[in-house]
């Protein structure tokens, strides 16, 4: 198949951890050809969706992991699959790319389905499953946030469309910084904030469960550094091997059919203790860590699901 990958600049990726690199590596091993472009090179022209980019071959050699062809413009409708893999922020630039890719999907299979990526951002899709999530509120109004903390005590406050642990704060029930943080975030954008009841189990780790076409295929545990609330690997969290629990499987059984119906082939969910906190559909990570821990080619399962849909 002809595969196009919309991603952040390939030169700077960490080939030992980057899930997009692993997806490209497996595609190449299966005989598919690869074309790479960055989101700023995506365009609508004369009724079609185009991208300026380069053919690419990847290899697992640090410092020499990609060979790029000449820059050229392509019609993305000529491809079998387009991967939507740039990192958030989930801003209007990101959202615009989903609108453009909508115009070629599903004749060209876009993974994950851009319509539902746009309408199911990580911290909002979980709201469909209140029985699986800790107490949560989404609000811009300061009094609503104060009332939430009064009702639930210690809480986590974070940007609604943030990623990688950026801007995540733990506020104790008596913490006097809620108003200041509300003012700080309000000066940055006009978006609401998300508040969740603090889960002490985060000290044992924030589990990333990977689902392929709605089915769980494994998990890694991300353990925060001492004195840190956030377990994201971007901010120093440590990945460790972990098994799926009965509760993890119960959560996946509840959300899996929705993910499958909405064309979300590669998804990573976050579970703290017994609670689902996020459903990551934009650019989930964790593939390489999971494969190293479990010795299973999970990326092959992703491509098998894609190949089955194309067939």
C-alpha cells in the first residue's frame, strides 16, 4: 500500500521511544511505501487535498534513521492510508487538518478517523462514561471550580486541550492558588479548564492501556518521580511492565465498541487505580515500551487491522 504520514519533523524524533517511527518501521517491513510530510504542508487546492513532502525510508540507526527523497507535491487521494500523527496542542491548526483530511476519508483511509478525532478529544470523550471516571467537571467559571473542590477535596486542575503533562496542577482542599491559576489560564486562552478529584493511587502509577480496533493488547505503567504528581514520560515518568487487570478489561469492554464504531484504530487510555481518566485518540504513545516489556509485536496488530479495513 501507499502510506502517507502526517507528523512532526522526523529529524528530531527519539527512535527508541517514538510510536510514529515504530508504525513507519513496521509498514516498511510489510512492504508498504512511505511518504512523509508535516502538517503545515497540507493544503486544499482546486477541489483536492494535497501535501508537500518526501518519500522516506526508515531504519533503526540513531542519528541516521531516515533517508528522504526529493520534495514533491502529492494528491493524498492517491494514497491507500494517511496517518494523522502530529502531536497536540489540539488547537485550531490541528482541527483544520482534520477538516481537510475528512475530504479524502474513507476512500483514503485516515487513521484515526479525523471526524471523530476532532469530536472526541482526550479529555472530552471520557465524559460519555461517567461510571468509569473519577468525579470531573469542565468549567471556566471560578465559582463552579470552587464548588467542585469543596465537594471533592484535593483535585487536579489542567488545561482542557493540553498534553504531555503540561500545565497540570494538584490543588489541596485548602490551597489558596485556585483563583491565581484561574486568572493565569484565563490570560492564555478562552477555553474551559478540567478538574478531577485527585486519585492517591497515582503514586503507584498511571497506566497506559493500548487498544487496537477497540480491543486491549497490553499496558505499561508510568510511575511519577518522587515528589511529582505527573507521571507523563515527557516530564520524567518511568515506564515499567504491568499486566492488564480485570478492571482494565471491564473499562475496555465498555469503551471498545464506541472506539471501533468511530474508526479509532490506535488508542491509548489512561487508568489510575480503578478509574479511566483520558482516552487518547490524537497521537497516542507507548508502543515501543509495551513491545519491549511484553515481547509482542503490537504494531503488527495495528497494521493487520488497517489492512483488513482496506481489503
